[in-house]
């Protein structure tokens, strides 16, 4: 264990709960999340942010948010024995599968700019892959899931940034316009494609290779990762506190593809632990990328999730200490209503609680799929 990590371990924000108390709190939160399912058929958990399309929450946020929350129910203990959760996931599965016919999710009408439909493709596919991985595909929906998964995977690959590679929901105008690669969206898309190939689905290796190369352009020698880049990033190391979430996500994706190492992965986790308070200061606040570090509130649970995942790829001897640190920080942010939220919107507590639950469950989750490029 490095000196940096040993020092950071001395500055725990407060005592964490025992495993039993934390597990009980997660179960309580998920029960509340199930009750938050909404929409015409009580099938959705829309992700809510400041972005609107026609004054409404984007359909892609409805699909992506629903996918993330439903995935958390499947991945956490107690799912199979909870009739309420199984029923909620069934409704969510039907909604996510129906999204393939939604005009606002189609590749054919995509024009670049600020548009989150590729985000929906990523998380829609990831959820359907998780159903298969956890043997939780609702009975009678097998064919619908298979067809929809193939559609989402195809769409995700077609949303690749032309000539640069990778993905970004904030692109230059024009579907064929080269644009900067996102240092936080691209790693998640890559992991979705890694898992897809591991499950036997067709994945274009060239798309993955270009995305990996683009992601490497976002990373600097000191481990910092750019918000977005289309040429080799040059970043001030003083800005690392605002980048820890995408650092953990990017190093994990690169590590799984053989393009990073244990030391780089450890450094990202250490920086997350050390600079966690920077994220906490922006959690559940108004505004987006505010100075001094350009941290937006909605990176908080994204960062926790990917830090927790990175920990499980480190040597066994290091994991317990780091899990304790992550869970202690997670516990500090539990709201009085038993939920977790990194936005000012009450609805987004479903997303925040889902990410918190998956972070805590990470040690018992399936290991993420690795990627090996083919000649």
C-alpha cells in the first residue's frame, strides 16, 4: 500500500456502519426506490437533470435512468425473493425494450450537438446484459429482450464519434462531424461492449480499438483525465480533484483492455479517496461545472460506482481497507429519508440510491469483462 493511501486512510470523514447496518439501509432504500417507479404503466425511473427536450425530461433520460435503477435491483441481494422488485424489473424491462421504437432514440435522426440518446443506448444495453448475466430475464420476455439488446448494441456502436472514436453526448453539430471524446462516457460504453462480446454478441473490434485509443488521448502521465479531448490532453495536475470520477472509470476500462496497470488503477482510487470532499462540496447543489475544479453535482455517484469497481480489480490485500473508506463516505451522504441523491431533484434519488446500492454490492457482483483486441 502506498504512502499516499496510508495518509488518506487517516482522514476518514466519519465512522462507517457495520456490514449488517449498511446492508439493511440499502434494502430499505431499494424498497423506497421501487415505490418511486412512475409513468403511465408505473414502469419508469426517469433520470432528471437540467437538460430538457421540448420542456420535458428527454426520452433518453427516461430509458437510461430506468435501466440503471432496474439493474441495481437485479444486482443486489434479496432480488429473487422480492415479488415487488421482480415485478418492478419486469415493468422496467418492457419499457426499456419498447424504447427501440422511440423516434428520439434512433440513429437515423441523430444530428450531433447536445443529445443523450447514445447514453440511453449504453445503459439500455447494459441493463439487458445484466438481466442475462444474473439469469433474471422476465419469463415471457426472452425474445423481446434479445431483439432489443441487439438493437441497443448496434445503435451504440453507430453513435461512435467519426474519425476520432469513443462517445460523447455533448458533440459538435452534425452526426458525421469529428468531435471530442468524453473521458467519462466512453469508459462506460466500452465496458458495455466488453460484456456484450463476453456474452457472445457481435461487437466491432475496430470500434472498441478506436475508442480505447481516443480514451488514451484524454489521459495524461499523472493520471489526470480530460472531460473531453480529440487530441492528446495537456492538463494541469492541480485540476485532478475534479477529475477523480472519470479517472477511476477510464483507468478501469483501459485496465480491462490491457492498456493500464495496477499502479495506475491504484493511483486513481487513491485520488478519489483523497479528494472526495471536493465532490461532496458540489453534491446536491445547483449549477453544473463550477470553479475551481469544474465539478458538476451529477458526477458524485458516478465517481463512487467506478471507484468501487476499481477497488475490486486491485490486489486482494488492499480491498478491505478501501471498501471501508468508500462505505464510510457513502454512509455520510445518506439522506434523512434513507435515500442517496446527488441532485436537487427529488426524483433523482432513485438514480443516486441505485448507484450507491451497486457500489456497496460491488464485492459480490460479477467481475467486469475484459477485452482482448483481435488482429
